[in-house]
């Protein structure tokens, strides 16, 4: 509530560079509109991984303020950037042309509540508003007791999540390909466990798309 009130009182600042005057400036929009890049994480998820760019500049700041300041207005520019990237990946034949299920990476329920909801899911829904073939379903979840990954080593991240990502997708057709989306890719552990969980549940994950890679 306090954050929302401050946003009403203080002048709008760009979520990517903090420049005053707009919630998302043209320069940051141009940077996020670059071609998606293929990423080879330390932990191989078993599907292609694509990123809008390195975890620096506007991408890094947007991810941080979307989480820590609950900047819901950033869902639209981030979602639009994803929609543009998905369109390019379709043209490159890296993603199928038809309908796709978009599955946001799993997040701890407690963390999502603290942030006023999941910013990744909000951005995914904004992307789907630009492409009717995208169907967002937050079907991935993590078991109780999973720790926050901040500060964990690559080995600790793997132990923390191994076998602890699940899928709740009663009624969803398994014939529609799935795209996993997340904000930041670090080691690739979350992506791998998400892909594994989807395959165990009978789904067909095709790729992972992130806002930034570290």
C-alpha cells in the first residue's frame, strides 16, 4: 500500500533507467526490442534457452523494481518485449506457429505474496494480450521448504530444487507445446527442474525464454 501511494505522489520514473517523465522510456524500449539471444546455462535444461539480453542496464533494473517495488506497470513493456521475441522465434522456426501454453517458472508462494503477486506471471499475461495463440497457465509450483535461491551456489541450487518442482494442470491438453518463462536465468537449475516436471506430467516443453541471463 505504501509503495502504491508513493507512486501516486512522486513523479513517474522509468523502470529501466530511472529517468523522470515516463514509467518506461523509449531508450529502454529499444534496448529490450533487440533480437533474443541463445544461452547455454551451466545446468542444461534439455531445451533451447533464449534471453532478451544480459542481466545489466534496463533489464536488471526492471526485474529488481518489478519485484522489490511491486511495479505492476512494468508488466506491459516486459510482456511486449516477450511477445516481440516470441514472434521472432516463430519466424526463425525456433517455436511452433500454433497455440502454446506459457508456463511461468515456479515461485515460492510466500515470496509472491510479499511482492503483491508474481511479476513473471503478470508479464506473461501482458505478452499473451499481444498474441492470442499464447495461453498463460501458472501450472508450475515448488514444494514447501524450498529456500530462496539468492546467495546459493550452483550445487546448492540444484540440491534445493531437485525433484521439488511440481505441475498442477488438471484438464489442460498435453498436445499443446509449452514455453517456460522466467525473469532471470542464472545457473539454469530452475529451468531444468521445470522442464523435467512438465515432461513427467506428459507435457511437451519446447523452450525457455527469460528477460535476462546472468
